[in-house]
C-alpha cells in the first residue's frame, strides 16, 4: 500500500512540465511562464481563449511602424531600441527588435556610404 502511494501523480506532472519546458510563454496578465498551449494561466487564471490574436496584433503593428520609421530616420536610435527589444523576454518584442536593428544597421551603412561618396565628390 505504501509503495503504491509513493508514485504520486504530481511527480509525473512535474516530469512532463520539465520536458515541455522549452515550449513556454509568458502570461500577459501576471508575467509568469506558462504552457504555450494553455488556455488558462495556472497562476492567475487568465483565460487566453477570450483573446483574439488579430485584436491584439493591431496596436502592436501600429507601434512597430513607428519604431521602424524611427529606425529609418534615426538609425542609431533604431539600433539602440533594437538591442533593447531583443534583450526582452517577449517573443514579438524580440522579433520587432531584430527588424529594428536590421533597419538601423542598413540605413546607417547607406548613410555613411552616401556621406563618404559626397565627401569624395566634393574633394575630387
Ligand atoms: Zn497569469
């Protein structure tokens, strides 16, 4: 009887959670790591089935456009913002950061080339 009680279902659950540890996301309500497929946050009880991705994506996209535009106009600021976003835990933030950083680097290189080209032209 005692042997059977030693194998508690909780232990099996803990093992499963460790196996699935790679597929985690952060709860938008309490910020803790939860299963990527979870419909409910196990910590604060937030129901993710009510959240439609399209509704959530709209303000994100508008925000991204401003950040991308800023990267084009002020590439150095874009690179800094990109590095900051990449260091964050949120996957969509990191994705935005990568694009932001890429735009900043490319625009900066183009601007340096243009300035160098103009300098060479005026010197020659
Ligand atoms: Zn939560």
